[in-house]
C-alpha cells in the first residue's frame, strides 16, 4: 500500500467539558504553545527519518513536563493528596509494549514505559516497585511533591469538599487532561503512547485505561496506532484502543469509520465520555471525541494543525 504521507504524528492533551468561558486568553495561549512544542518535538524526529517510537516518546515528554496537562508535572491529586502516575507505550512493528501504574516518583513515566517495552520479561509494573525498578534502570526520580501545582491542589480541595468518595475527570469540571501521541514514521512503522495522573480524588490503587494495553493504548502496523483520553473505566470495558484496530482488520473499516464507531457507538453507548487520536499505515490521522472539546493536533509531511473545539487554533 502506498503511503499518503512520508510521516504523520497526532497528539492529544485531554477531552472533556472544555468551555471557552472558563479559559482565559493567557491560559489558551500557554496550552496551545505546549501542544505545538509537542508536535515540533515529534516531527523533528520523524522528518529526519527517525522512528515512530522515538517520536511519540518525545512528543509525550513535552506534555509530561508541562503543568497544563494531567500527566507528569501537571498530574492531579489522588484521595490521599498524592500524585499517582500511569503510562503505556506500544510498538506496532512487533507488538511489544510497556506500561506502569501508580508510580509516585518517576519524572517522565512514558520513558520508563519504553524501557519496560524493550525488555522480554515484563510488560507492566505498579506501585513502589515501579519507582524502584525505574531507578535501577537509570530514570530520573523526584519527590512526589515535585508534581504539586496550585491549580491541581485547588481542584483536589474542591473535589474533597463536594464528596470525599467521588472521583472527577480532571477536565470535566476544569480544563486539562491525559496526554498521548501516535505516529507513523518514514518506514511505515506505527507507535502509540499515553500518560496520565488519573482521576482527581481517585482511590489509592485504582488503575485507569492509560496503563492498559488495548484499552488506552494500542498499535500494530497493519492497522493503526491509538491513544485514548477520558474516564478510564469506560475505555477498559470497551477495550477502545484495540477495538479500533479490530474494526479495521476484521470488518474492513477505514480508520475514520472505525474510530468514529468506537467512540460514538461502542464506547458512547456505555455512557463513556472522552476521545482518541489515531493514525493508520498510510499516515491518515483521526481525532474523534464525544465530549465538548479535546486538546489535539497533528502534523504530517504536508501540514500542521491544532484544535480545542471545531475550528483550527492559530499558534
């Protein structure tokens, strides 16, 4: 099959009830700047002939290092006032994958997920063992307080005041969310990566779809690469990421048809809220969501675009 583009990269920074009146012009400018920086980091690798895996890692690291998204530095607070991070990555060329859940000290979880992916003896690790193993493999660890931000602390306090036993999708009552990236490189290889801080006020031990291969992250060269964002329980129950691939492989659907069905019917009929980004083996990109908005963007060998709502944003 002839590729439509030399390379393609698509990113997201969360989907939910993102209302224009709740975003100041300075807020949106900073968020768009970080989305653009993420695209630039990934595209730099792809344009030079680098791998899809390298590109999605670079793109996600930029978003993890930003306080404007619910991943890495901007992670939400769990029920006990700590930050618990999750990430996963998958290589579409060989179906290798790596994932971690409930780590509390890994500065860039997506890079540690990649380390796990490159091993043959493990796919997923969680909790304090994840932090210890990350250190043993040379990853930067920080104190959990490094992830503290005033915005997330206030968000957590509001959640606690409303109901101490309820969790909140970080961008359903506020504005920022889980991050992810998918890419096709010049050799036609696909990759996907996702990273998150989970749900505001979440129960200790809870694991979301961002750490689950096939639910929040999936890639295989003959179909597509997918990264999801939203309420994890629905994405897990609907195995959304792999469902898109299965519709393409077994039902003969196009990427757009499969993604739209996965989000608006399969996932939406369960009551799920959120979205996904995906690329196929020709470099086509899709950014589907059933919420009010989704921070998202794509770049290929022909064009670059960033969106929050329906109209393209100017950066």
